[in-house]
C-alpha cells in the first residue's frame, strides 16, 4: 500500500491524529462551558431557595401574629355600653329586651404563594454537527492512471474524470468545466504528473502544480483540495499491482488506489 500511493498514505496517521486532536479540543471546550454554566445554575438555585425560605418565614410570622392581637383585645375591660344595651319594648311597659351589638369579623390577611423558580434551558446541540451532516459529492480528476478508480463516500457520490495522456496544465484547463457547479463539490482529488516526470523539469512541474491548485481555488473556493500521485513506476516484487507496461495500475492496484482515496475523503 505504501509503495503504491505514497502521497495519500504517507502521514495519514498524523493527519487523522490531528483531526482527532481538534475534535477532542472542541469537546473539552464544550465541557468547560457546560461546567461554568452548571456553576451559574447552582448559584442561581441556591439564591432562589434562600429567597423562598425567607418568604415562607415572613408568611408564618404574619399568620401567627393575627390571633395574638385578637386575644389581646378580648382581655380589655368590658363596659356595659360595649357589651349590651337595654331599651324598653315599644308600645307597652313590659320586661326589658336585651339587644346584642353585632360585630363584623375582620378578614384574615392572605398571602400569595411564592413564584416558582425560573427554568433554564441548556442547549446540547453539537456545533460541529453541520460539518458531518452536509457532506457533498467529490470528484477525481487525472490522467489515465485514474481510469478504473472507483472511490466511495459515506454520503454523496464520487465522480471520476479521466484524461489519458494529460499533463498537469492539461488537467488545469479542464477544472472550470468540471467545477462549474462548485457548490455541490465538497472535495476534489488531483492525480496528475506521471506524464510530466519523464521531462525531468522539476521546477516547471512545481509551477504547474501551483497553477493547478490556484485554478481550483479560484473556481470553487469552498472545495477541499487533495493532491494524489504521481504513482511510482513498476518495481520488483509488485508485479500484481501494475500492468505489463509497468506504468498503469492493474485491477488489484486500481482497487487499492480506490480504497486509499476513499479513506482519505472520509477522513476530512
């Protein structure tokens, strides 16, 4: 696997470790925020409980003080005028009629129950969820090496565009037509350079790759860019991975390259 597609497999563990570290830092940050929020809610609850106890204490004091006041008044000295009055019965001279004075009972003070404590809602939505839920299609663009490459995604489709004999600048010229609907392409895999290596112009090849990458960025800024290849040529001990020409991958080699590209697309 390492000899077949070094640009994709080399450093793959480091890249995945970096992604895991970023996700771990995000989760830890969210935990810290929840802990701070938990402390605030506990302080708020303690303040509300203290206020509620204070209100109940005041209510109990007011309720027990009312009967004491009535008992104190009942012990006041009685007077004949306040207790009863005697008037003769009208129209005849008969016995005295006792008339009692009616007293109006005072209403007891009513206290309203304390208001219920406020309810706080804590959002548990993962802010990194949209990054996983909005996976889009991907494309593979390259020379004849990618003719039989069939990569897959967990969500979305992977489209392969093969241009036999194409050099890096030839692939760059096809980018605007391929990425004309750039919003639907989440990632692009660029596999080219095998037809440029035989010219042995290293500095020219570097500039051509830079131009290719810049073309993709200007055409679709939101598209992820993955550079793949060129693959090494035939080596002793890897006969089953190449065809008879020693350049193009065999069926087994194409499946292995497809698997490497699929794992790379799923890891971003």
